[in-house]
C-alpha cells in the first residue's frame, strides 16, 4: 500500500492525500483514486472516474460507466506497474488542467 501511495504522490506535486470513506484518497481537482482498505491479499486502487481519463491505460480494469481499478499483488508488481500508474495520474492531472 505504501509503494502505491509513494508512486501516486511522487508523480505530480499537486496531488494530495486525504482520508475519505475510511480510506486513503488521492486528490487533484477532484478525487482521483482511493485505496480499498478491505482488500487484504493485494492492494486495490479505485479510480473514481477512471472511465473518463484520457488515453489508453490497459492496466485500468473494469467496464462500468464510471469507475476503473488497478490491482497490485506485491511490491514487485507495484514496481512493474509504476509507469502505468504514473501515466494514469498524469493523464488525470492534464485532463483537469484542460477543463475535462
């Protein structure tokens, strides 16, 4: 969980962290993502409006109208997915800056 948190917060200095819904939530001009604290065997990161994030992000899972998810099974998995996670966070910030 700490490794995921570190990637998100180091990607863009404008991204902040708060506790909402009893879970760590990352924010920049709206809620980006929250860690699901009930997942114990892995880290589940829910992007609240992940379906709206510009670009191709194959690591984002889910087919609903709004939310998308990324799952991390280990610290090594976080390291492997670091570029993909950072790309999603950068895309969110760029979309917000563009008024999307």
